[in-house]
C-alpha cells in the first residue's frame, strides 16, 4: 500500500481512439455523428488517475500518423505524461473502438489489426526511470502478443528490483490472444508476479479453467502474504481478499447508458483513493462509485470523474447496495 500512497503511477498498455455514436441511444449503424476521444484501457486508467489528483505516465508505443498524434494530444489534454511513449513508423496502427451509448443490443466494434502497442520492447522498458514512480500498473492485454509480453515481464522485474508494487488488471480480451490456453497460462503467471490483482468473476474463472472455480482462484492468489485480490461481480458488488479477510462491498446503482469503461474507472478510483488516505474498503467503494459515474455518461476518458465530482456523487447518492 505504501507504493500506492506515493501516488506516482507508471501504466503499461495501450492508448487508442474511441468513436462513440451521438446522441445517446442511437445505434452505430444509424448514427450520422460520432464523438472522438481517447480510448484504450491503460490510457483510460491514466486519464482517470490524473483527474483524481494522481500522477500517471503511460508506457506504450503509438503509430506515426494522425491517429497516433491524436492520442498523444488527448493524453496531454488529460495531463498524462507521455515521455515514455515511443512513436513507431511503418504499418502498425492504433486501436480503434466504435461503440454507442446504449445498454440494449450494445455494440462495440474493436479494430486491432497490426496493433502498434504490441510492439513495445524490453529496451523500451529498460529506458524507464523506475525510481521516479511509486507503483506500476498493467492491464492484461499487453501480454497477448510478442514483443509486448516479454517486455512487460521485463518491466515487472525492473519494478520489483526498484521496490515498486505491481498492480495487475486481468482485463481478458479473447480477441487479442492466440488461444485461451496461452492466455490462461500467461495471465496466471502475471498474477503470481503481482501485489494487487483486480478482475471480474469471468476473468478469475477463466484463469482457473471454469467460471465456477473463479472465487477459489481469487482466494488462492490472496494467500500470498501482503497480496490484495479484488474479485468483482458486476451488480453483486465485489469481494476484497486481504490479510485473510474477505471485505464484501456493494455497488452504486445508476441508470447506465453503456456498459464499457467501468473497470478502468474502478481501478483509477481505487488507487487514487488509497493514495489520498482512504482505507481499503472505502477505496473499493469509491472505485465502485467511479465505475457507476462512467457508465452513466457517454465516452470513457471524458466520463472519468474529478475528485469534486466523485465527492458530489457520493454525497448525493443514497448509498451502496449491501
């Protein structure tokens, strides 16, 4: 927890462009207007952290084209440090997500052809000044392909050598992986190397070889002294395993306009709240509130709350479910 309280985060993983249909409720195929903003799970976490008063630096690679420059500009707009982002020429491209603000028949079309963020290398990770950060965060997608997989495990080694805690968002996206078997083996290895693991019931179940085994997998991972595991269950809330305890927390019900972005916002809210001095259970609840805020607004990065917005939501909301 001390590293998290240092409030200076190095974040590994992708940035991308989000295009989301306007107005709320319209399907992508019927839209004539789309809004563009920053996307990609790790970039979203960065934006969420900075909005909540933390420092965040994204470590990735972007394409040397208009979309790569768009993403760099939006990262800087949100106050994210981009000094460790390598611009790469050639045929590699940014991620693109095209989605809509609706729950019923929600569609999210993701383009990951020749993804530039998979081109991060061990050399990129060795260039990072780990002493300037207090914790490192990784989303699971970075492990889906080489050279990014080996580079991220190198970053974990470098972070451990520097005494930084490793925070791991399982973030399993089947379309990025060569096979489910490879994904389960690699994500489990990443989990074993981490100090704080966050995932949902499906992701832990996937790592364990069946959704019914996910809870036991989370319990097993939490047996390592000092490790915190957060097992998210959607509308049923979350269970946080820490020091032999199980902390059960609810959610803040809202009228959602979309299902995506909640996990990124939860992670940002959790970590920024720990850094601000909240105890773990309260930090989990603040993360849950951030998730509720994001699903109730269009977009992901632009929907991430600031600290005053989060505090106002908590003050006006009737309280979490039990």
